[in-house]
C-alpha cells in the first residue's frame, strides 16, 4: 500500500471516530455556498429608494385645465428600483445606515407650486456614494423628464393664455386673484383716438412692437418649457456597495476562522490517538508527513 493511501486511510479513520468533525466537514461547503449566494443576490438586487411624500400628493393634480397622476407616473418610471414609502425620519436613518441607496423627497408646497405655475416645483434627491447611486440618479432624472413632458404642455398653454390676455385684454386670474387687463390692441386703439405728437408716437410705437414681440412667444415658450426642478444631494450615508463589501470581508474572516478550527480539531484528534507519532516511527518520513 502506498504512503499516500496510508495517509488517506488514516484521515478516514479519524473522521469515522469523530462524527462531529465529519458532520462539520460535510456541512462546511454547503454553508459557505449558501452565504456566498446570499451576498451575491443582495448585491444584484434592485436598489431600494425611499419616497418621502411631505406634501401628501393627491391621486390627481389639475394643472392648466389638465389632470395628471403624479404618483402613478413615479411608480411607472421607477421600475428599475424598489420604491418604498417612508416618513422623513425613518428614511434619513436608513440612508445613513446604507439600507437604502437614495431618498426622493416631495417637499411641502409641491402641489401648490404646480397649481400656481409661478415657479418650478422641486423634487429633492439624496444619494449615497458608490456606483449604484449613479443608476438611481439616472432613474430619477428619467422620472423628472417624464413629469416635465406631461406638464410642459399645460404650462405653455397657461402662459400663452396670459400672453393673449396682454395682447387682447380682458379678465384674468393669477395666484387666486382676478384682474382686468386693458391689452395692447385696445391700448393702441385708444392711442389712435388721441392727437398726434412726439411723445404719443413713441408710446404708439412701443405698443406695436410689444404686441408683435408677444405674438412670437408661442414657439419660444414651447422650446424652453421645463416645469420641475431636481435638486440633488450626493455623498450622504453608507454606500450599498460598501455594505456588500463589508459582508464579503466578514465572510472571508469567517471562512478562515472555521478552517483553522477544523485543522485544530483534526490535529487534536490525531494527537489523542498518537497517529502522527506512529507514522513518524516507520511508515512516513517527517518531510513527507
């Protein structure tokens, strides 16, 4: 019988006499494979993004005579992430601990700004560091783009109504207040009834130029529409990737520690039975052992 076969026979006898050690050796690769699978699935899962709705978004929002479903659009666009609705305090805590990759906040006054059309409503995005935050930022940018596409026509039409009001005159409403506007065309008609003169001629010329300029604003407004503004805050809290790295480091340390324990247990069992001493006395040389 060869010396390698003798060593193998010795190891098999040790394992047969140590059922616990045999069970650990059999379970060891299964446990490690399971842990590696868990870490891999965690790293490849959709990143979690918290939605903090501080303005209590209604199911429908009416802007410029049109109805929009903001929350439905958010759910549809954010399909590459796992969107969870949290309150502000819990979301901040999970962002700091790395349990979520980003925080999308709908601040107070968002719906009011949509209705007023006097300033751009804002969505606030807070992200962690790492590669996944870039992916989340792209998703939120796509969300803002989709919302802007839906809102820009309503914004443009509402602004064009104000421009028509300035040109033609009439009754309008802005920020909840009603007002009457003379209008450039009516002003020009009134000026024509007055006697000619240098000062009145300058006013007449201004009215004509202003009316012509405002008449060309249709295309300009449609080209520059961008209702919602995205405010980004980066590098906040622990990264998702860092959490996966920490788990991999902990797994590596655990593997090393368990391997040392198994080796120590095997040596202890062999020492108790005097196997190594018997092998050194005749079967296997010290160097080969």
